């Protein structure tokens, strides 16, 4: 089984995004073995060929050079008289180990990039995405409808109220932010909503703001990135994108309500004409004498009725 297949299996089986550090801890021995094999093949290829021509070196995909450089790393600082050689040797060994770990992670990153490109270009229903500092297997967006019809029968996902979504959006875009600042933006008290978001681990505390009262600061969590499928906060939609979306929704409201129907302006004009017709009909049913009489100031009865009462 190839290293690429093993990495794909690990990413698929993991419930949380797999980091390069975790992959390095698992596959470091195999990467070192690959490095040793490539070094051996490079040495054999560099030896004189039977026909007198130099053999071509095999591609090492960058790992041989990186690991070789890490293994040959020495302390470049000048030797100081009286320095402890054991300490210098230990420092050199630690630096070499760090460089080797860095080279292994870079090699695993290259393998993951190749695997991601292969899944993206091929006729596959899944892909590997970089989410919340790690790698995770996910379904492709173009198969959303098929997946949606399937998950309807499963346990319903986490649901958030409109108030919770508004509060979460304020925290995401303004973090770190305090509770009073959130309430000022939304115009309502948000203590209860903040407690709900904290219990669902979508937000967490981030210390206290150094002002009078020292209110608690809030920020989003890794769980927030996982729930919304974001690599980091930079993938959040910008204000310009929201404005564009609002403009598209406004344009959609101006379209005909149904095929062959009236536009909004035509419908309003038709309603106004109907109201005018109704007022005209009601005007014909009213007594013209009483209707034409002017109302006396301070009273609700017409002057004509009081005059008739006096004559009687």
C-alpha cells in the first residue's frame, strides 16, 4: 500500500481535521525509509554505466534533499573557548531533529496536495479540504442535492435561532467583542443568546477588556470553523459580498410574482384604481344634503341637521 493511500485512509477515518503534525508522527518512519531508498537509488544511478554514459538520476520529489540537509545540519556558530561540548552536541542534535521534522511535514504536505488535486480533477464524489488548521474529507458541493435528500432522514443538525445567528455573526466579524458591544449593535439584550452559543461551543471567552467594569470578551472557536466548513476567518464573506447579495434579492423582488402576472408597480396601480372606484360608489350612497354640509367646529354633527331641528 502506498503512502498516499494510507494518508487518504487516515483523513477519511478521522472525525476531526488531521494536522501535519499528527501525520508526521504516524508516517515519519515511512518517510525516512523512502528517503533512504531514494538515496540508495541515487548512489547507484550516479555510478558509471556499462555503456560509458552517465545514468540519469531518479526524481526524489524533494524529500531526499530536504532530509539530507536536515541530517547534515551542524551548529554554524563559532566555537567558543571553554564551551561545554556536550551542550553544543545536544543543541546540534535538537536543531537537526527539528529540521528533519519540518522536512517530513513538507513532504507530507506535498503528498496531500497531489492527493487533493487528484480527487478534485477526477470523477469522485469526495474531496480533501483544509479546514481549521488540518485536513478533512468532505463531499463536493456539486452533489449537494443528492446528499440533502439523504440527510433528511438522519438526525437533524444543529439549529440556531435568528437571534443566535445574528449574535454569532457579530462575534465572528467583531471579535474579540464584549457583551455590551454586541447588545449595542443588535439593539437588544444578548446575555441569554451568548450563554446558548457558549454551551454549544461556537464561541468562547477571550479574557477581559481593559476598561471600566472589565467586561468579558468573546471570540469564535474551532467548532465554529468546523460547523461552517471554513479554513479560517478570512473565508467569511466580506461586507461587499453581502451588499451584492442584498442587491440581487432586491432585484428579485421587482420581478413578476408569477409567470404572466403583473409587476409590482402595475399591481399597485391596479389596487389604487380599485380604491378610487370603491370611494366613488360609497359617495353615491351618502345623503347629498348631509354630505355637503360643513361640520361645525368642535362637533361631529353637520350644521344642516341642527338648522332642521330648530325649524321643527
